[in-house]
C-alpha cells in the first residue's frame, strides 16, 4: 500500500491573474516548468558556478540525525568549505545538506542572476534562501515556522517533493511544540502498518527538474528528497490568512522559546515525551474514524 498522493498540476507558464485565481486563492500547489528561462540563473547556476563564487565559504551542514535535546533549534551538525562540499556532492551520496542559507548574507553577487517574480504577492526581499543536498539525502517532513507562501526554484538534477495541506496534520504524527512529524517515518516509502493513520492522509507529489518552480501554499507540509545532487532557492511571501499569520507569530515568539526552555530543563525526557505524544494523538484520531 502507498500514500494517497496526487500529482501536482504542471503548467509551462502562468499569468499573475491566473496564479492568484487558480492557486493562491484556493491555496493549491502548482509547478511552473518554464518560468525562469530568461533569468541568468537558468543557464548559469550549476555546481561549478557556485564553486567559483562561494568555494571558499565555510558552510553549515545538516544530516538526518534525530533531534537531540542538547542542540538548539536548527543547529548545524558539521561544517566544511563549500568547494569541498560540492566535490563531495559530485563524487558520492552524502546525507549532508545545506539548509536555509541566506543569499544576501552569504553570496550577495548571486542576486544579479534572478528576479523577484510578480505573482501578485509581496515577496520578502531579505530572505532569499538556498538549499543543497547530495544524492538520496532528504529534508524531513516539516512546515516553515512562518507558514509563508513559498516559491521553490530547483537547479541541477532532480528532487522529489511530497506535500500535505495543514488540514491533514491530524494524520501525520506531528510532534507537539515543533514543526516536524515523527522522524522515523520514511515518507518516500512509509511503513503503513507502523503508521496506519498515514493511509488517511491526502497529499501531493512531484519531481522537480532544473529550472522548474513549485508554489507551496501557506503552511504546507513538505518533504524533499534529492534524487540526484542539486540545489534550490526559496522565495517567500508572508501568510495572508489571519489564522496562519497568528500561528506564525506564536511559533516565532512563543513556541520556539518554550521548546528550547523545556529541552534545557528536561533534556531527553522532553524529546521522548513529544515523540510519544505524536503517536498517541494521531492513533486516537485514527481509532475514532
Ligand atoms: O530543499 C530543501 O532541502 C528544503 C527546502 C525547504 O524546506 C523550504 O524551501 O522551505
Ligand atoms: Fe521548509
């Protein structure tokens, strides 16, 4: 048995009006295949180019180890020179990923290669983020702390993406006081006997190629697996739905700090309690269906 996933619709191009009407307003994901062909990034952005502009930079790396109470929110697991990291990506599978690497802060010259597209939404110009990953590495199922609308542009190779709307959260074994699901669920091949509620969840799937852009609606859950080594850029627009906006504010100003405080006070016990709670809550929903 498999997850219940629909292919994300794909278009070659789209006008701002059509985007707003058919995707932003109803909050539905879409892939636009040929949106950035006139950006310099479309022909320039590959590993050699990144090496030439940022090869000397030291980059923070993340692997797939479970959350450790001794670590703060989003703390890196290793560091490496960008040129060494790209050599590693190109020569063998690696779990190491770069996550949320701010272009403005790290490699501002890359800004010359892309534009802030007009989809009818106000994009946050201070937060253009890059993500890198090796063959078979993945970014765990999560949603972003600010529940933003995200435009995710992919470069080099291929990336598999699974999405769920927030209305599916009850089936996803979400960890309380966090933005993730149980880390022992393999969303690319889930064990549905161990995680039966996942059978009820309805989501989306696609595989992004170089130059394609995916629109992820506000607060959508996303799981990303690098089928081949590659990298992506995310641009974001603030959540418009007042409910999402107030959750964003409470995540940023309350949840995150509360979670850090509990880690410091209770240590691994806190992590274990949250992991257990994720199962108990989701199983209760599943049993009552
Ligand atoms: O590409 C990735 O590894 C993760 C991307 C992501 O989480 C995001 O764009 O919000
Ligand atoms: Fe994300």
